[in-house]
C-alpha cells in the first residue's frame, strides 16, 4: 500500500501555529510514503517565510515533493521577481522546481505552472506537457501515476473557471494517453475530487484539490484541510486509489477524516450502492 499526504497552500507567514502542529501529528501518525506540497508554500516568498517552510519540512522528516505556487514568487520585490524569481524557493526547498519521486507503488511528477510574468495565472507549456508524458510512459507496472501542479485543471464552482491552468485540456489529453491516474493541485483553497477532464470522464484520470492545510487564508467557511491518497492493489487490472479528505476541527484541535472518494479500479456493478 502507498500513501501520499497531500498538503497545499500552507502560506507560511499566515500559518496558524496549532494547525501546523496538527498537520505534523497526522504525518507522524500515518507515516506516508510521500508528502506533497502543491504550491503557495509561503505567503509572499520572503526569506523568513521560506525559513519557516523549511523548518516545517525538516520536522516532517519524510520524503517531500514540492512545486511552487504563484505566492512563492516575489510580488513587490520587482528586482527579485525579474532576475531571480525562484531564488528564495530554491534555497529553502531545493533546486528542482519539477521534482520526480518514485517507489515501486508510485510515480509522482511535479510541474511548475507558475509564470513570473503573470501575476497569478498558471500555464503549462508544450515542452512541459511532452516531458511529463514521456516520464509517464516510463512508469513501471503497479505504480500509481500522479502529476502535481499548483493550478487546478478543473473547477467545481463557476467562479473558479478563471483560475484554471492554461493549456490544461491539451495536457490532460496527452497525459491520459500516457497513463496518468491523478492530478494533485491547490490554489483556490477549496478541496474536491473530480474526473480531471469532462472529455475523458470518470474512466480517465482524476484530479484532487486540497484546501489550505494551515493558513488563516481559508475560503469562506471551508476549514483547513488536507488529503490522504491511498493506493491499494490493482483492481481488475486497473490502478485504483481512494482520496480521503481530512478537515481541521477547532474544537478537537486535530484533523479528522470527513469524506472518501474512490478513483479508478473496477466500475461499480450495475445496481450496486455507490
Ligand atoms: Fe493559495
């Protein structure tokens, strides 16, 4: 069994300290194979904020795959934004902006969808699409195939349509053909799980959005949340996993499972309960 702890939009600089501790409690209890940080790791890409993020990663003491979000690029420091937009990110989290992690049960590929010349919109290039597709085709049998990107590939709310990743449908078509199972993202602080594309539907790749794991910048009444992805044995020759959403409770000072979505595997038998 492979488990991924999916954290997003930690926004260090606006973190809620008790919630950070609760995230660490979950990580310690579960000991996932990988912790994913799907961008907006800091609030304003400042050194002190990245130092807090780095300390958090050190305290996790687990394999971490991180990709930048738009907040991880300096906004007001134009000098840094133009000349060295990822400098602070790299010093804190490592040189790779598009890291790859694999185990016998998992292939996880990070893509950098931020663009310093854009303020907050995300984009993926043909070169990135091709590189990820090629890596997906090299996956070994039994590996769950996951792409991590900050910007979402599908919206649940109409108001989020403008936040979607530019070139997403081209990317999803190529990656579906290359064997993609799941896209992990963040950016809009709203957790949900959907087929990644209306074009390929539930038989194609899926996407899981995580809310903000520990920031005060929650969206409306959506609490801090995180995802736990559990990849079990293949079902009927198809790779399957479940995506668990865990919400933070202020009363309990802890995260708890609130919802599970099954992704992939055998389609339910006609008439079977969902
Ligand atoms: Fe964010």
